[in-house]
C-alpha cells in the first residue's frame, strides 16, 4: 500500500522483527508489501516509522526519542544526533522518522532506530496538552478527555485488550460452529417487559404527529435473545455480539446506558450443563487469548489499577452450585430467603465463600424468571432452569436459561401475563419444528472489568454513555 | 460439550468428513470432542444428527428423509426402514436421528446415514407452515415471515454468506494491523448535519420533562467516522463495523433505517490512492473468502435470484476515474454539470460506461463535501480529496476522503458554518499531534447486494427495519 522508497513499519513489527518471531506470524501482523529478503536481512534495514512522541531526552552526544504508534505498549527508541533536535519535538507531537534499524545495547529493548531524518508532522503544545510526560494519571482524570485518552498508556492498553478479546469471542464461536447473527438494535418488542427502555423517533417533525415512524412504538434493544431464538429454528447454534441499551438513571460504577453483550443460543440442548460448558469454555479461551496476546497490557492494569485480581491463567476452576433448595445460599446469607432474588451483596458473599473465583448459580425460583424460562416442574419448590455466572469484583457476569419449548406451557404462561397476542410470532416458533434449546448473555464490559480488575465500567469502553453524559 | 454415547455431528461436518478435508481444517469447524480415531476411521461411524426435515420420501423398501441443520446448504440423507416412518415426520418437523454413517451410492452425495432410530422432537403441521415442500418461494414471499424465513434455502444461504463476509472483513483488518474500535451507537453529534436522525429518550416519563436523559439531545449514529478520527490520534489504523441509522421515510429497495457499515481510518496517509488500495483490497479479499467458503450458497443466488452478476472471481479490476475537471463525467451524462452531485442515474451510467465493473470516482467539487473533507486547493475548479466506489446494480458502495488535518483551514471552515463551538473537541485533535489521515465507509448490505445480485436490500439483513416496518 505504501510506495515510499523506505518501507514503513509499525513499532510493534519492529520489535517483533528482532525478536525472531517466525516469518508466518510476522506476515500476518506486519503491514503488507514486506519482502522476504528484507525480513530475513536482520538489522541494518532501512525503515520509516510514524507515531507520537512519548519522551524526548537530549544528551550531549545523542538525542533519544520514544515513538509509539498504538500497535503495542512499548515505544520504539529513536537515537539521533543532537542536531536533529527541534523545539517542536515535544511530548505528544506526531513524527515521521527515517533511519536504520540496529540492535540495541540497552537491556530494555532489542532494537533501536538510528535516525537519519526526523520530521515533526503535528505539533503539540505541552502546556495545553492535558497529559503530562512521565506522569501516571488516574483513570478518573483520563476519563475527562474522551477525545485524547487513547494517547495514554492505560487507555491504549485497554483498547488493544478490548480488540483482542472481541476477536477471541468471535473466534471461539466460529470454531465451535456457531452462526453469527446481526440481531437488530431497533425493536418493537420490549423483551422482558423491563421498564427501562429507550424509545426512538425521528428528530424531525413527522407529517402526522400521531403516527410512529415504524407504525408501532420502537425501542433500543435490551437483548438479542428472542431474535437468536428465531434463528435457532434453523441453525443449531447461533450467537450475536453487539450493543444493548438500558435507560437506567444511574451514575453507578457498574452501569452504562450503552454496553456490549455476547449472547449465544444452542438448539437440541436439554441440560443447563450444556450451557455452563459453553460459558466456561468461552470465558477461558477468550481470557487465554488475551493473556497471550496482550501480556504487557494486562500487566499494566494488574500492576497499577486492579482492585481484585483473578488467579493465574488456567486457574479458573469454575464451580457450580445450586440456588435450590436452600443451602449454601440461605446459610451463607442470613438475610436471603428461598424465593427471593439474589442481591449484589449476596452475589459478593457467594463468590467470596467459594474462594473468590467464578461460580455458577443454577435453578432459580420459577416466579422470579421471565416467561420464556423453562419450568423445571419440581413442585413444591418450583424452580426454573436458569443459571448465572458470578465473578469476583463484578458480580453477575453471565445469565442464561433453558427456554420453554413446550407450546402448551408457554401459551399458558403468556396468557397468564396477557402477552399471547404480542408474542404470537414467538408461539409460532414452538408450533413449527420446535426444539429444546437454551442460551445465555455475557456483559462484555463486565468481562473486561473482571479480567483487568478495573473498578469503573466507564474505563473499559471507548465512548461511555450514561445518564447525564454523552460526550462526543 | 455433549455427553451422549454416540457423537453428535452437524450435517456439514458429516459431508466434510467423507470429502477427506484435512484434519486441521476439520478440527477448526466440527463440534469439539471429536477424537482423531473417529476422524480417521472413515465410514462405519456411529452418529447422532439433529435438524429439520427438508423432505420425506417413503418407498417400499426404504424411507428417505433429508435433514438440514443450517450448517450448510446441503441436507444429510437419512435412509431408514419403512417401519421407522411416523405421521409426525413431515416437512419442517425437528428430528433427532441415530445411525451409522455409510458411503452413499447416489452420485448427489458422498455419504448417508443409515438410521437406527428417528425421533420427532418438534412437530410441524404442513397445512399451517407457510413454506411448502419442494417449492421455490420468491424473496418477496419469504420476507413476510421474518420469524421463520431462516428455514428456507435462500435465507439460510444468505445468513451463512453474511456470517462469512463479516468474519472476512474482521480478518482483513486484523491481518493488516487495524485496531477494532466499538464506536458508539448513541451520540450527541449529528456528524454531517444531516437531517435524517433518530432521536432517543427514555420511554418512561422523566422527573423533569425539560431535561434530557443525557443532559443533551442524543441521536442514533449515522457514522462512526469522527469517533474513529479520535482514535487515529493514537492508533495508526483503526476500523469499526456496526449498525448505523437513518430516519429516511422511504420504502425504496435501496434504503434501510438500520444498516451495517464498515468504516476505516488510516493515519499518516497523504494520498487518496492509499485509501482506494485498502477499499479494493478489502473488497477483493472479502469476496474471495465468501466465494471459497460459501460457493454453493452464492451459486443459489446467482442461479435463482441475481439480476446483475459480477464477473468471475479475481476479475474485478477496479478502475479509477476522476470527477474533475469534467470528462468523462459530463460527456457521459449530458444532464450532469461540473459542480453538481452525482445522481443515481449518473452513477449507473458511469458503471456501465466502464464495462459494468466497480469504478472509483475521485476529487469531487469542494463545496459539495462536509467540513472535514480535505481541501485540494486546486483553484479555480476547487476540489476536495474525496472518493466514491460505484458498483454494478447498487451504485455507491463506499465513500471516503482525506480529512482536513490543517488546524487553520479546518477552523475557518467550521467558523464559516457556525460549528466551531460544537466541534471544539474535533479541533483539539488538530492541536495535539495532528497527522494527515483519511478513511472510508462501506455499506455492508450494499456489499452483499452487489456480490449476490439481490435487488432488495431487505433480503440481505436478518431483521430489516424501514419506515412503517419493525417486525419482531
């Protein structure tokens, strides 16, 4: 793609190059049009690097400039003759550097770029720039500058981790035969009858004020589950991964108005354990991928920002406990009684009680669960085939259930709540080749909070939206 | 994940198995927990298959049932003794079949399942079911049943193609060093000042009617471009792939209220050709992937539904023509004059004129383009560094431009349109380490229309939303 005489490399690729990572892996990551001869020629290669200045140290004999381009946490050290210095070469400025890649004598880095030419592309006045050289800003401070925070080490790391985790989730499902479905954002059903919905309308006045744009009231989705269930009528395994919305008037560190959900649905499944196995597997595989690809980025969070830290990689032995009939739940939380929903403090207690590790809780009281949850018919306690995954520091990470596939039971339940007309299409799914199935959803930001130990959910999403805040 | 004695396979994996695809590829696609011994043992394997009945043929000696599970277009043929027949075994019913996998003598298939047991899991009354056995329904007819249309061959194929194309887009960007950014759906900026926005508000009454939930008016995004530009201040290459929205009151076959956009932004880029190269590369790589993985699915569209068909794979030699100064544009379209925007009919003429192949059109009149477009300063004609990719049957598929990175020019333009306060954060991006950059967006549904030859955009998205329609 680039036609300059000197090849252009990202900082990450320069690091990798000297670390002798295999040719194949290199080709997958580096900018295209690298010739094998150049890859194999070792140091001495002419290179052209672009990025943003992270530090400038002017010494008598040498000028040292660290350049970062977002491709990894490390910066590339530029070594130059002092006469290449420029008053515009400041922290935060954008530069292009041409030079020769050499083996570095410094133990901190394998390679450095001996500069022939440094060009300041974009100035940055250090007095005005909100981030200061060599200062570790708090996440609260960084959050105030949504348009510039990618420039900090912490948020740069977060974005790389988020990207790799996203990729790992998609890879996990693809490798396990799940079809990816783009479930809709705009929907005319309010899923669980939850009250906290956003309604949408065109911002310009309609011809007729009474008429809705879609002819019916339309909302932002709170879950893609029902749409995935539609697809489970023809695909054995489906998933979706996209934004969902809650109009929750909360400033809490646990809630966003717009957040990402991973949701999956599996057909021909009769046991809650089929679901917990997918949840556990996805959790582990995604986390392993992130720890492999972003070790330094994760380490930055664990070292400087984590409140709760999960045990070492591959040490997540997930437990399954039952919410029914009572112990260990009610024995653990004296305030909690059978038939009551778990509160955040109960969830926390449970996680701690089980050794501060992820815990599945199954078989919730039937009457607490939405109409689509499968009835266990285990009178007199009467539970539903539902499961939650609780994790340290976060609480509920995943929620799932088997779905009621039996037409007569489902119809009776919908009639009871007066929704049989609204959900006639949903009843149709049980009339034409219905199958036992189930699924779950995972809050993606909560997942990131969990593996990184980040306290505030606003720090793990590029552009947080919550009540009274919609910056940019 | 599955603990039944007989292993469970998807129909696709059974087909693949006998087609002797390599072990590595097989392992990536098939359900987990397949043992190598089973993979290598050839026919004679005991298997357990679940899916939906696509046909039932009862003959004197044998019962033939075709079972499809959505994993591929082909169905698996079940051969059973006539006494395994069941009145509930009808077109559309859901079944579980246990049997022995055998080499098939029929030339249409490599393998068939000799059934030991057939269990109808979910009935389907053929009189009520809207799709009829062995009938090719039109896309218009299928569209009326959004909750059941996945059961048709056409829509099943579309969903598989859409999934593979989505995967290919993500793979392309990952392999080329682009960071994936989740740009927000809810935004307080209206991007280009376009009028056709959806506004959002909580559906429940607020405490104060005057107060917005977000303290400012909030809209559904029309583009993630400006948010990507934010990230281009710290990552050299970024992209996003998600839903975007237009409140266009149109029933046309070309518009949706909710559609998917692929958008990319590249830093340190000074030429429009850097962008056209990414667009072309992404288009070709994605299309090659889809044609490789979904050959039969694509063929179904080309055979039965395509109006316009693109030339054979690898035959897309994209042309670049300039909209400035005049020819071939104004000579081609007598109604079009320099300085006027291209209308759909002009686009169509251009594509045809160039041999019914994709065409890039560059350097549009400056005053037609939004404030962020880079000024070419080529007076007197005065163009902007913008580019569109036009394709047969669809018209505009991609639009992109270099962005104005020069603070003084950008500020002057924003002052001219009175938006300098609204976009003070955008000006900040040019104050702190600004770099030359550019990007583009591609309508994902239009891309699918283009490669499949599908006339109506509503047929290439799982749940179409447009004015007066928001089903499910």
